[in-house]
C-alpha cells in the first residue's frame, strides 16, 4: 500500500523509500533501480496492479551482488549528508530511475496525470503518478533537511566515534535521542527539570509565600519558559494576560509570570 499519512509529517513508507533511494545512488550502488528489477523479471514474475507494471524478480539469485564496501557507519553519515543539502522542492526523487529528476518531470504515458508536486517530491516506484510525500509541507521539509545537516555534523564528531569517558550518551545512542543533535538542544538530561518543592508543602507552599514570589516560584517560571521556548519552540513575549479567578484563592497575580517570561520577537 501507499499510505499518505495524516498531517504534514513524513510517514514510514516515505522514509523507507528515502533510504532505498540513497542506497541506489551510492557509487557503486548498494541496491539496483526499480527499472533494472523490471528488466530482470522473468515471465513468471510479470505482475500488473491497477494498470501499473509492478514486475520484479522473486528469486534474489537473479540479482547481481553489490560491490559496495562502505561501512554501515559511513553509509549512515552519508545518508544525513546527502539529504541535508538536497533540493527537495526542485527535483523529483525517482526510485524507478535511481536518480533525482529535474522539474518538470518527463511526461510519460504511464504518469500522464502527473505528480502532485510540493516541498518534497518522492515518486512512488510503481504508481508513478503518486507523490508519497505530497502531505509534507514546507516547514516539515525544511526541518527534515536541517535535522539531517545537524546529524551529519554530529556523525563527524569524536562523540559519535568514541565512547564517552564520563558515561554520557555517545554514538548511535545519542543520535537517536529526540532533538539531541538539533541546535540549542542539550543531552536528554536537560529535559529533567528539578523544582525544589518541600515534600510536606506541596502546591500549598505557593499560598504561604507573600505574593507567591518565593525562590521556588521562579524555578517554576523558568521551567515553563524552557518548555515553551526550547521544547515547543514558541516565542515568549512579556505581557499582561486577563485577570484570572485564581486571585481569589490567594494564588499570585499574572504580573509575576509576565515579568519572568523572556521577551521574544
């Protein structure tokens, strides 16, 4: 099946095709093109689905073994490098041809209806009129490229190649931590926010402090600002929101939080 996925994110099918395309474009190739697979298919392998030629050899012995000798670590680094600077909106990724086709793509009878082009164009290897990444918007495509560039930079670092002497995450472990290699992001430990509440005080501690501005209150403000700014990528601007009913219960007013949140654009 060719799921398009919900929302603007790359789905698993699209990500798998990107990996296969990358392996097709190595020198020498790790995987053959889909056109080559079709040529190698025997009469018993001929398959047409919905009018599309989906033929490929079912016996792997019919395929020529790859002569590529790149290590897995090298391939992973090169994957990020390749797609970090890839011109996604200006080309069509074709696994049928094993190369990126310029826009507009060549008109062929089997793809007469054309592709739905967008910020990321990834042609289905069999249903040639289908862009499996048509749901991806410009922001997602840009972020994917940025994450690949950051990952490629990390793969060139000593932290990727050498075990940490301080017990910190290194190698693939750190690479697969969400957001670990993006600019401004620290190790996973940075997302553990410690707020010094007294065990016996609980949430009532705030009510016992004049104006609610005890030392731990500012820890809460800093934690909220961190989540908004660094985790959710929001812009935090100083302001004075409407008065809330919590004032009647003795909770602090809005001005304390407004003064703590950093001013943004």
